[in-house]
C-alpha cells in the first residue's frame, strides 16, 4: 500500500477512534443518570397502571419470554404489573417500553407506554388503552393501527407474551397459584 | 466584532436562511413544528451540532485528505449528534421522548453536511463557528416561527399552554402533515415578498455555499445556464439580422 493510499485510511481511523473515545466518556457519566431515571419511571408506572396496589413484590420467575423482563405482584392481591420491552423491525431508537397490569382473572386492567421513540405516533395513550378489559384470547386478535402496523403488532405480541408468562407460571385464577 | 464577522451570522439568519431561503432541512422542519417546545428542542440541538461540527471540521481541514472527507465529516457529525442525544436523554428526558427519531436524524440533516462541505472546510475555526451559529439560529428562528403559527392556529395553544379565546377558532389540520406543508409554503412566499421589497436578496445573488449539490454541479450560480442560453439566443438573433 502506497503512502498516498495509506494516509486517508489512517486519518479516518484516527478520527473514528477519537470520536469513539469522546462517546465513551460522555456515555460514562450519562448512562447511570439515564438508568436511574428509567428505573424511577418504570417504578412510577407500576403504581399508575395498578392504582389499587398497596405494595409491590418482585417475582423471580423461570423461563420468561424475551419481551417480559420484570414481573411484580401486589401484596394486596389486586393483580400483577409487568414491565415489557419490545421492538418492531422498524424500531430505530430505544425499544418500546410498556407497563401492563393484569388482574388475577387474566384481564388487562391498565397499560402505559413508558418509552416510544418511533417517528409515527399511534396514539400513545389511546391505542394501548383499547386493550383494557381484554384477556389472552381477545388480545391475540386485537386490531392493529393503519400506518403503524409493525409497532402495533409488536405491542400486541408483547401483551400476549405477558399474559402467557402469567398463565405458564400458574399465577392466574384457575392455575395452581 | 467587525462587520464581516457579524455578516457571517446575519447571512444565516436572514439572507441565506437555511429553511426559508435555501429550503434545506425540510424533513425536521415539517416533522418538528407541530409544537413550539419540540421545535425549540430541535433548533437548539441542531445549532449545537452545527457549531461543534463546523469547529471540528474547520480545525481538521488541513489534516483530512480530500478522498475521505465526506466519511470523516459524517463520523464527526454523528459523534456530536450522539453526544447531544445522550445529554438530552440524561438531563431533558421529556424533550428527548418528544423528539423521537428526529434527534438521531440530525446526522443526515443537509444543512449540517452542507455547511461542513461548503464553509467549514475552507475557512478558519472562528469564522466556521460564527457560520454554524448563524445557520443554527436561522434554522431555530424558522422552526419557531412555523411552530408558533401551527400550534397557535392549529391547536389553540402556545408551548403547551392553552389560549382560551383560540379554542373555538382553531384549525386542526395545521397540526397535521398537510398543514405543515401549507404553512411552510406560505412562510416561504412571505419571506420572498419581504426580501423582494427590500431588494436585498435576489436569486441571482446566491453563492453556491449553501447548496449540497455544488460539488457535482460545477456551475458558479444557479442562473448560469439560463444566462448562457439567453446570450446564445441573442447572438443567434444578431447573426440572423446581419
């Protein structure tokens, strides 16, 4: 490789390394702040979707689907709150964060989008709220939204996973809880 | 600050406003002007990236080889956008959520790459910073102007605060995509009218500095072909007369 060809490669490489170093530095002090804010927002959303809850207890369950990352039970017995994270094939930013409340009969009683960075708004409150009162069978055939089909399908899939996770772990009425 | 330096800033705000005169950065302009708050966020974020990337590219202009200048600019711009994104996510999470994917899309905003290619790589650091500031402020002013019209008339509110007497006369389509195009077109027409009256900005007076196609085009002005054709026509006419 001649010096003429080598120089551009070296310069571009050095710029990439320098930019990566700056990003690592900034990420070093912003990541903990972002993490703390995200956890606080998720915890606040638990109370929002399940207002009747007195105290939440985190459940350690085996074999949760990929979309379900935390499950909480209300010690007062009003139901469960699950933290979900999903993405569609067009998700370009953060994953879609969802907090959903399910009563012991397996019906959705509350839902909130905690993160949604897609370019197209599918009614951050209105569309998710249309799942309230539905059980696993009804969620599976719930309508999607035109223009945001992939995001609404991803949301529906995550909700189905949540209800399946509770059923598989015998946490709903009719199971061996 | 002398007049020349001030002129660099004012050029970006008024005579070569990137949105209303050069019609660059149309995507974020249409997408982020539904509310004043998101327009302000986008304008400030883009201004910061413009200033920093112009400064960095100007400082590196003698080091970056011509053959890899575009990849180098993209890496630098993407780096600054990611920094702004991380800072906004950490300290302004509500605004970060509101801006969604458009924050990351600043990387491909043609105002930023255009200024890097046309100004920062040919001028010293301080002038490039002023150019970034002027263009950024021009972008911010245009966004705020458009967002104010769309939010006040379309939603009956300003920066999220309801205006009571506007609620009954609001025009909801202005907050939607068609309303965005409509307001954008009207603002460009108003800007053309104002600048035409003042006689300050004429299409002929444009340099190619703000045009991302300039490197491929090879002309010195957009009217060059027309003038050549017109001259050729006159010459032919003269010849016929003779």
